[in-house]
C-alpha cells in the first residue's frame, strides 16, 4: 500500500484542448478523425461552459449573492478540456492514476466512463465516486471558488486510482480565471464578525506556486490562509 510520504508518479496519458477564450481555440491542432471530432469538441466546449456559468450562478444565489457574482469575479473563462487515459497497471498498489490534489481554478466538470477510479476526500476518508453512466457530470469545485466564497464552499480534494485489468477514460473541463485576475473573498461574505479567511492572490502567481510545489493535497490554498 502507498504510504503518505511515498513519491508517486501519475499513471496516465492525456491530451489537452485549449478551448476558451475563442482566441485560444485552434482546432487545426486537434485530431481530424473521426471526421466530426473538431466540431464535437467545439460544441461541447460551448455547452459545458454554459453549464459552468449556471452552476456558479446557483452557488452565488445559495449564498445570498447576485446570480452572476462569482462568474463576474472569475471573469472571462479560460477553459481547457483534458482527455485522460489510464492504462491497466501491472502493480496498481504502487502508483496512482492521478495524485491527490484540488484543482486550482474555479470549477471543473468531469465525465468518466464506467470504470471506477475517482475518489474524493471526505472527513479524512477517501470515498469512491461511482460512475453513474448516461449523461452524468461530476462537479468539482476548485480553489478559487473556495477563496471567493470565503470557505463557504470547499474545493474538492480528489485522486484517481489505477487497476490491473481495465483501462479508464475521463474528460475533465477546467474553467479558470485569466492569469492576471486578482481573486479574494467576496466582500459581501466578510464583516467584522466574519473576517476574510484567505488573502488576495493573483491567479497566475497561484498557478506558478501550484506547479512549483506539486499536487500534494490542498497545501497551495492552505498557504493563503490568514492568521485568525
């Protein structure tokens, strides 16, 4: 079994599509087969972005904020679609498909196949996210949403396991702020009795920190915690 301090490499192959803003979208760099691949990815990008906006709107309303408050704080979506392939692993007890981490953007929408492997950390225990099939989409709130909501919503710490006999495929769509956006707790959610939990951060600096430290749990957002 893996121990906490073991060094683990990710057991996966992946392919990124830079899809939003539209000026980043370059379908000529995507596969041209099947024949409608590029068209399908472009349409999926637009529809999944609309869903992300709707979900952020619902989160805003649930906190008593204006519907578009969180979306406007994020600004123009920088969206990536990542297709991940986890091949069968001869020694799954010695590796992970994807190490434990929380996503560093705003909101991630994930489609997974029927092969299980995704787990989320809840109350100190890893809980499998069983595939539901059909049109089910897993919603993973990310670090910037935790900051903006002043901890009312928490980013999801998750990982992917491997297995020895079945390959797994997933499609994750990340919705992030631009690198120049400054992210901080919404002023409507802070007061003298409810001070901000996190300091303001430039998103590009946060991303650089994430890649410097690596994907170990949530220690990147923990570094932004203000002293009580």
